[in-house]
C-alpha cells in the first residue's frame, strides 16, 4: 500500500495548484482558475465560482460561443482529473499497480483538455481581444501524467506479477 501513497498524494495536490491565470477583455476581470473552481475579481466585485456554477452558466445560456465551448472542455478535463484520482485511490487501497497507468493517461488527457480550453477561449497565442491566459499549472499535470504512465510501480524484483503468478523467462522448448 505504501508504494502508491506518493502518486496519490501528488494527484491530490494537483487540485490545489492554480492551473490558469487569466484576464478578460481590457481588464474587465482577472482571476485564477483551479481544476474545480476559480476566483475572479471584476468591476462587479470578487467571486468564487465553482465548476457546477460554470456548467449552469452554459446550460442557462449566460455563456455562449467560444466561452461556453471552452467551459465545457474545461469541465471534461476536470472530470478526467477526478477519475484519475479515483483510480489512484483504488490502486492504493487494493495495492494494485494496474490502475496507475490508466490514471496517468487520464491526467495527460485532462491536461491537454485544459490547454485546449484555453486555446479555444484565447486563441493560439493565449492572448486575444477576449483577454489572456497563462497556463501555469497545466505542465505539472502533464508531467505527473507522464510519471504515472512511464514510472515503474510494479514489483519486478521477485519475478511476480499482480495476482502472485510467476513469470517464466525461459521458453519451454522440449
């Protein structure tokens, strides 16, 4: 169980890392966005906007066009990050390495979706008439995903694989 604690802790910490610093228009609003919420300061006041509220803005038509599309992509990325956390929790509780690689792939896909959401909203330069975006935490998600995919979380020293079956390294040619 201890060999999966570090990946689980790192995955939990990803939810505390600001993923995006953004500005809307000509300083109409600025904010910091995490995976599941964002803090925004505007001329109307300060707001803490949770992800379900963003979804409500899209469903009610408050957000339209590229802003709505960007928000939906962001929500999908957040969903993948939560799914990766669930898989790593199972890996830790069950002491099973099999969910680690899929969790890493979900992290990578979620990080790519976060980046795509920013590109949809602000364009290829992450700066346009809509505002600007600085994807400060997205590279950390991608690096964590690569670590989970390519890291060695199996016990190969004793020649066993998950389930206790022994591996045969020589061929049976009789």
